[in-house]
């Protein structure tokens, strides 16, 4: 079976950082190379900004530094901008990355991404964090 490929929305990454979180399995499995994480420069910058705001600058530097070292974190360019998410245009970077990386899932709890379920092209499969955690625990 091919390696699972995902894009992780910032809200889901933030919920996965704390060791006390029920979602810490996401970071654990990322470190174990259980799946490939696809990111762009814009996504990485948002990760760093939000982790710094919620946790600390040091935590952001550690996580971003670890991501830069992991073989299963794929930094790509999203050459197409489909602008599919009109409710929050800033979320388009995740949908565009998911398309460019031909990923299996875009993992998010953000309702703005529900529009992707009704679009026939490009097909971007959206999964929430609970379902992704269940999927990871079944591997």
C-alpha cells in the first residue's frame, strides 16, 4: 500500500502539538514517518506564526526545524490557484497544496472546506481530525 499523503490545516496541527492532547498521535505518527505531510512556503509560514502566537516562539522554531529535517515532509510549489474557498480565501493555500501534491486527504476541522465536497474538479478529499486520528490508530 502506498504511503498516506496529507495536507494538515493549521487548526489541526495546533490541536496536535500538546503532549496532553488526544490528537498528539498526529505529531507522533508524523515523527515515525507513518504518513507524508505536504506543505508549501505559505503553509509553513502560517504554521510558524500560529504556533508562536499560541505556544511560544521556541516551540515554533522546534516544530518547524523538525519538519525541515523529516524525510516525509514534502515541501512543494502549488502552481495553480483555484480559489475554491470564497468564505475564507486564506484557506485556499491548503486546497491548492492538496491538489498540487495529489494527496489522499486534506485534514481540517474548518467548515470553510466543506465547499470542496461539492466540487467535481479538482477532487480534494476532506477529512476531519477525529477521522484522521482513527485512521492513524488503525495503521
